[in-house]
């Protein structure tokens, strides 16, 4: 199976193990990246060429778009000043670099998309996150956050 087809079947992003399980060998994966047919986001994670830059930034950190960034991704809110990323409770080795990132630690098992948490989850996170300035389309920025000790979803 072609890497591009396998990525499309996985929603545009997949781990190396998922792609190999679909019949893509390591040499084919490397060739797809070398020839510009796929993006190697980070070690063991690949994405389709059409993957939005906002989602790629979250994947590079090591998680999914969350909170205000997910609302921006879905077109529910305008751009956020910080990148909000949901990560697993046991996650480590984040690649933050110069990004201004807010990590949302996932504690519960819940379904999410391949690139971002579901809109309902993002709304809940934005209500609780002290860093979420969530501008609605066509409106001024409003702060919808209550102070919390630790961010969790």
C-alpha cells in the first residue's frame, strides 16, 4: 500500500507502527518523506502533505490540538496567542522549542480526533483554562477562564 493512501485511511496522521501494520515498509516510508509525499512530524509520526500547520505544531510537541487551539482549528474561535496541546498523562519528551505552549494533561479515556480533541472537549477545556483567550468570530476577545491549580481534561 502507498504511504499516502495509508495516511489518508488513518485521517492524515499515523505512527510508524500503524503504517507498517498497513503494509508500508520502513524503506518506503523514508522514500515518501525524501520525495515530498509525506511529512515526518517527529520520530515515529508521519502526516499527509495537506495537514494544517496548526495541527503539525501540536503533533511536533507530542499531542493533539486542545482548548483554544482546537476551537481555532474547527473555526469556532479566532487565533489563540498560545498553542494548546493535549498530551497523555504519562507523556514525556516534548518538543516545545520556542513555542509558547500550554499543555493539557489527559487523565480520562475519551475519544478524540487524530489532530484535535473534539469541539465539546475543547469548549470545556477553554472554560477551565486560565490561558484561554477565546475570541469568537467577529467579536472582541473575552476571557472565559476560572483560575485552577492544574490543567487537566
